[in-house]
C-alpha cells in the first residue's frame, strides 16, 4: 500500500489525466510563457529606455540652441520616448514655419500646433506603454479559475473512479484528490507573477507619463509656445492612467 501512495505525484497526475485536464494544463503553461515573455521584454525595454533617455537628456540640456538639438535628431533615429517627443515638437515648429499655418494640419497659432503634435505623440507613447498590460491582467485574473476548474474536474473523475472500484478508504481517496489539487497550485503559480508584473508595469507607466508630462512642459517653453494647454492635457492623461 505504501509504494502505491508514494507513486502519486505530478507525473502520475499528468499521465492519468484525461483530455480536458491536459488541455487546461497546457493553457496554464501557455499563460505562464506569455506572462514571463512580457515581463522579460518589459524589463529589457525599461533598462534600454533609461540608458538612452539619460544619454539624450544629457545632450539636450547641454545643447546651446534648438538647432543643435535638431541636428542631433537628424543624425540619430529617435529611439526613446524623450527623443520621439522632442522630434515631434521640433518638426511641428519647422512645418509651421514653412506653411505659416495655411494648411488644415497646421491651422491655429504656433502654440496650438505644437500642443496638438505633442498631445498626439503622447497618445502614441501611452499606447506603446500599455502593450502587454492587458495580457498580464487577463492572466492574473483567469489563471486561478482555470486551475480551480482543473482541480474540480480532477476530483470529480477521481471520485467517480474510486466509487466504481469500491475503495473508499482514506489512503485510496487522498492520493487522487491530492493530485487534482495540483491544478490549483499551478494556476496560482501562473497568476502570482502576472499580478506582481501588472502592478509593476502599471506603476512604471505612471512614472513614465508623468516624466514625459514635465518634459513636454519644458519642451514647449523652449520652443517658444504657450504650454499651459498641453501641460494640462498631459497632466490629465497621467492622472487617468493612474486611476
């Protein structure tokens, strides 16, 4: 009897599981792979963004004029959010100087043109920051229930099998039921990293948008526009993201 109990475990559970249990287990594994892939990519992107932003801001604040910044952007493809935002503002000014506001895209005052350009670019950056957040939220919310369903399904079939054999002693019941509980553990193991990663990414996005909000305010000042309108818009977006 003892050898039979000791043979119970994860491998035995997977080996004797039916198609439904195996499909649920594969879904949980897929969820785990997706969430960890997002976590790793977000971590690498965040590290790269910090390094590139630090380098760009050092150049930006040491530049003698906007023309120097424009020259830098002409030689380097924007590869971080601050560069992208600066490029959008500088190009908005250059475009306005060429068209003198005679096109629909550049209608209004210079400050309004800059405001629209930066607001549009901030929206794009916000969407880029949100990539993967929905997937993390979905995994963290559904993985425990997928695991729980697998446990219920496993216990049901274990009890059916025990009932058909007529073996109702504790040593016969505990093994199959304990194996079925593995699915709940797997579901929690998948969900917990996703929950923590979702909170981390959401918080990091709030900090990123708040930093870009302040930078947009400074950028508009340097470009000579009235930045109050765009600053309020950016601040509202940052507050909405943090809500």
